């Protein structure tokens, strides 16, 4: 994946926190991961795109989300109802 250098200004108060972010070895890697996680959690990008942007497999990106305690999939009541129907048929 290609990259582009851009200049950004951030508060000096933020700098120490950049170094303690999980994931990535450089501050650039850490900021990229943080931005991608933010884009994923706000549903701007898909799980697949998030993994691609970080250069990780989907499973590795899911592991990163787990470290942060971020759910990676949505499991709604309709999904549970369908699972209940399926499981009840298995028990017959």
C-alpha cells in the first residue's frame, strides 16, 4: 500500500499518549491504526477495508479490536431468533 506524507498539527498535550497507543511500532503506525479503528467504529469503513488499510488480515484486525474491547460484528435480535430456530431444529 502506498503512503503519502502530510503535515498535521496536534496539541503537545496529546503527544505522550501517542507513544502508549497499542499496535504499531512507530507513531505513524499507531496513528494509522487509531484512525482506522475510529473509521471502523463509526461505520465509515467495513471490517475488510479496515484490515486492508492496516495491512493486517481480517482475523488479525479482529484481534486488535478485541484488545481494545471493541465489538467487530453486530448481532441483533433477528439474528438470535434465526439461531434459536436453527438450534431447535437441530434438537428434533
